[in-house]
C-alpha cells in the first residue's frame, strides 16, 4: 500500500496542484474589493453630500438609496446587478446600436458595481456622521474667508471628515473583502470560487474550504494591522486625554 | 385575465418584458410560502447563537488563558472569514465527514436521511456565526457594566454567580440591545445565503423560479420587495422590544432636546 500523499501537495503550483488557482483567486478578490471600495467611496461622498445638502428632494434620494440597499440581502443585490443590470445594459446598448447581440457584462464589472453600490450606502452614513462631527464654526470661518464650496470641501471638510470616518471605513473595508466571496455565485473566479472548483474536483471539501477560509483570514488580519497604522497616522496631531 | 390565460401567455411568450401576471400569480405566492423557512432560520439560529454567545463572551473576558484564548480564536475565525465560506465548509465538509461514517453497519447518510437536508447545516453555520459576532458585542457590554454596581453586589454578600445573574448579565444585555437589533437584521439578511446550499427560503425560491422561467426582473425584484417588507416589520418589532425592555428608564418627552435644535 503506497503512502497517502500529503494533502498539501494538492496546493502545488502548476498543473497538478491548485496553488496557482488560489493565487489567481486571491488577486481577483483583492481587485474587486479595491475597485468596489473606490466606487463605494465615491458613492458614499455623493450620498453624504445629497443627504446634507439641505435640499429635500436630494435628501429623499439619498435616504431611499441607503434604506433600500441596507434592507436587501447582499447576495440578492449581487444577483440583481449581474442579471438585471446586465440584461438592461445589453438591451440598451443593442437598442442604440452600441454593441452586438452577444454583448455581456463580465462578472468582474458586475461584482465591482454591486459591491460599490452596497458599501456606498454604508459609507454614506459614515461620511454623513463624520461631516456632522466637524465643528460648524470652522465651516463658517472658511465661508467668512471667502472660500468657495470646492475649496471648503478640499481644505476644511475632507481632511477632518476622513479622520472621523477612518474607523468606520476600516470596518467596511473588512466587510467588503468578506462580501467579495459572494460573487463566486455569479461565476467570478475569486478565492471562494477557486476553493469550490478545487474541492469539487478532488472531493477534499474540508481541506480546500479551510484553505480558502484561511486565505480570507489572512486578508483580514493583514488589513487589521494596516488599519491600525492608518488610524494612528490620521489621528496624529490629535491631543489625547 | 384568468389564471389559465395567464399561464398560456407565460408559456407562449418568453419575451424579455415584465410579466405582471406571472409576478402576481406565481412568484409572490411562492415567495410568501417560503417566508416561514426564512423566519425559521432566523429564529432558531438567533436563539441558539445568542445563547452560545454568553459562554463565548464570558470566556473572552476571563483572565485564564485556557478560557480566553479559544474564545478569542473562535471570534476571530467567525468574524474574519466570510459567512459563505463557513456555510460551505460546514455543509460540504461535514457532508464529506459524514459520508465516510457508518451507523449500525449502514452508511450514516442512509441511516439518518435528515442529514441530507441543507437546512440543518445552514442553522448550524448561522448559529456559530451569530455566536461569534454577538459574543464580541456582549464582551464589550460586560466590560461596560459600571464597576460600582458589581462592588455593591459584592458588598451585599452576593456570590459570584449571583452577581453575574442579577447584575452583570441583565445590565450587559441592556447595554448591547441596540447593537443586538442591528445584528438581528443582519442575521435576517444572512439567511439568504442558505439558498446556496439548496434551502428553499425566499431567495432560494426566487432563484428556483428564475432558473425555471428565465424571468429575472419578476423573480429577483419580487424577492427584493419581500426582504424589504420583512426588514421593515422586523425593525418595528425590535424597536418596540427595545422600548419595552427599557421601559423603567424611559426619558421624559424630548423637550430639553427640542430647545437645542435650531428653528
């Protein structure tokens, strides 16, 4: 009876093992997380602006956005963006003659759009709270100096807002890396998808899902350490009691 | 249109448009029938998870490394990995383990056919996940209980267990109530993940209908509406519960606050 080869040999890099698949998956997970987070950042700023602008209609729009996105399960939102958004875009583009009939939204684009949409809603409220935490007098002072709105935002609001928002933003970054696993459902080749395909090919479910989970845990731990540094850096110059 | 006409229309015209009839006659009743499964997942894993969270939090605040270290790693594992990975690991992983086991000379899966049902694995995974998240919340709340109250309990000659039962736990639960209601809403949304391991709750049913009819707007939008309504109702219930549990310390009407608001 020949000795059972170690399970870790399945993680070899190359055609035999699944090491390269996992590495591709890891990179894809990081890519969609970063791109989704950038989109969420922009959407969050726009949402916070809409909610704080003072215009009632704009507030309604921002409020509806955050309420609906938070009430719908993330998995369903990803499916909605992939299938519904994909089909709507196809119909639109084919309709105006921009694309052929075989035009399709890639899982990457759908994943980024969905993650950005979801976390944009969470970041909206984080940014809103952070902007409200800035003393009113400072904004008034900037106005008294004759700064126009973009300059006020760039010089007074944004730098201070980021300081207040960093803890919440860090939490949402941790969440977005974890929720990026959900896009394996729409066939995006990320970490969990790599684990899934490796597990179903070899029937070593426990091993491959554990490895996948450990990869995610690694991302989380590295992010947590990095976030601690960022938090310390953004709050430098703040007097502590 | 009668139902027969509706179905005739459905079967003959698989067009890309929105079919209201199909939505109202087929999708919504099916989704409403699936709501109890979602709620079953929510209630059972909520109860089991919150009960498990108490020992997890207690072990976490202990000074004994044999207690806090396992608890810390459990919380880190639950919070540091995606829930979907946990669900897959439990469903497929336990399936792999159970598949090799035998009971009374029979394969285990054959002897206990309920082990094939995904819902038990979903409840198991959701409970563990909730225990991890709530354990961390409860830990913060236990640490936030004012020290003087525990000392007062000690001065009354209460035993440690009695102090915990009468002072620490009720106080801690009250402190973490707002965080717990957020957690419950998140758990309701997390039950949708059970659809990936063939549990036909609301999203699972919607996915089944979608794969059957190739109608995406009707099925996915309806599921979204169902979840929005569920979350809305649950938020109301939790708000009421929070107010009910805090009845004795209800603030007088917010008149002093109103004066600080700019006209």
